[in-house]
């Protein structure tokens, strides 16, 4: 539940509205239902007060669409008034399941297409909404956050463009490099992390897991994920290890230096359960190799936790590694599109973030502190105490 005490003592910034683009429509409906439930539990609302005008509703979602012309060009359309509203626009730039036609040919929507559609809806609302916030769980171009030689800085350009269009706040999850906020230092930018939801989902399925330094270890698959693993291990009170990638810097393949091998730094893994944590699974090759090496070092069970499960090369390799015993569970969130095939795999666990997002939106609409949301330490420790009992 949200911080009811703080919300009851505050007023909404403006009437709440949510524009869930088609790529995020299913998640948007779940979020809406949670907010409706939250607000029914608030006791201090006076429907006759102008401050709470339009506060209690059965639906905060607005009609919005992005129809396309035969040439593939499009326009953003909002089907109802949003004048004076606190508008949250949500999109999933990784939802490749959506299609459109260009001169009769079928195209799957790319992140570029989704980002353009997001700007179209923002453009339709600019100058009318009281405030515009963008919720983009997978940050568009978040992996192109720094320049190496002659390269574009796509993440910074995208953030600057959104701010220039009138966006007040940008909310994302597990940003590949949170320092990308430096490109918009005078604007709102929040990157939330789901370690509590990971542990909740894992403990729900694994009833015999022992969360202590003698039985569990957190592994970072590379140096870039160190900060996630350090936080996780400190909160759980367990040891941490790290793999680092040895690359061939004399060769460039597909725009990057190929990985030669993964080397391990850390304590003995023998007999311990292991959680490998990272921000995303793209093809999954690196994560699977790390899981195999962990097993070869004597690990008991291997759990892979990733905020974004993209699975760009499908699930065959994961099926194979699960059958061979290299991985026991794969935990990912529903912040990006997951194909139906995920639910057919018994080793997959989906951590639902809809309630968490509803909490973020409701708190932001009241301008109340979200420090307890940004720092889930207490919630994780309470969860572990309950689990151990």
C-alpha cells in the first residue's frame, strides 16, 4: 500500500490522468486498478471540496492512439480533454509484438517507432496538461549513454528532447548507467530498482532457500552490475562475487569488442545457492556462460534475476541450460513485453511491478516523498523476517 498517512495530509497536484500507449496498455490497466483501490482506502477525501474534484474515479486511463497513414507516417491523438490534468504517459519501447504497414508491407515496431509515438502523444498534450510525466521503464537508448570515439550520445539526446517538449519528470527502472541524468540536471529523473520484488517472487517459489552468508551468495556477471550486487548482498547480509569480461580490444564485431572469457573474483561457491543479478537479459549469452561457470565451481542452485527480459535470441538456450542443470530459476519483471512462451517455461518467475508503479504514480500526484520507495531496504528485511518465521 502507498504511504496513506502522507497522502491523507496532502492535496493532489492536479486531477490524475494516465495515457498508456498500446505498447503498455495491459500494464496500464493493472496500474489503474491498483490506484482505484488505493484511493478508496483514503478516508479524508471530501468529494464536495474543489481540491478533490475528480479525485475518486473508476478509471484514470484516457483514450489515446497513434493511427498511421499508408506511408507509415503517424499522428498522436488524445480522445478526451486533459486540460489542467497531471498526465502520466507510459510506454514500453521494447514491445516488438506490435506491427504496422508501410506501403502494404508489415513492419514490427522498433524502439525508435515507440519513442516517436511517445513524442506524438506528448505533443498532443503539450500546453494543455498541468504537468506531464513520462514513465519509460526501459530507458530508450539507455545503453548508448557514453561516447567512445566517434559515436552518437542517443540517451542524452532523447532525454534533452523530452525535456524541451515540456516533460517535467522522467521515471525509469534500473537505468543502465544512472549518470545519464547528468544530461538533464535541472529536470526530474528517477530510476527505481526492483530488488524487493525479486526477493518476494523468489521466496514465494523457493520454500527451502536459506538467506545467510553460509548458504547464499550474490554474483555480478560483469563490472557494470557491481553496484546492484553490492547493494543486494549488503541488504541480505551475504557474500558477493564478480565476473569480469576479458575482451579482445584488437577486434570489433557488431560495433563492440568480443568477449574472450569470463574471469571470477570472489569466495568459494561450493555448496551455496547463487543469485546472479543484472539489469537486462538481451541475448542471454553472457548470463548463461556465467551460470555455467558458477555451477562448475560447485554452486548448488543458480537463480538469474534481471529487470528486463528481452530474450532477443529466443528461449532455446535457456531451455537447454535448465535441462542440463546450469540454471534453476529465471526471475524477470513485466516492465517490458514478454512473449506467451515465457509462461510455458516452469523455471520462469515473473515479478509483477504494476502495484509498485501505481504507488509511484499516486505518490507523485500528491508530491509526497518517495524515499522509502527509492530505498527498499526496510521492506526487504521485513520480508526476510517473515520468511524465516
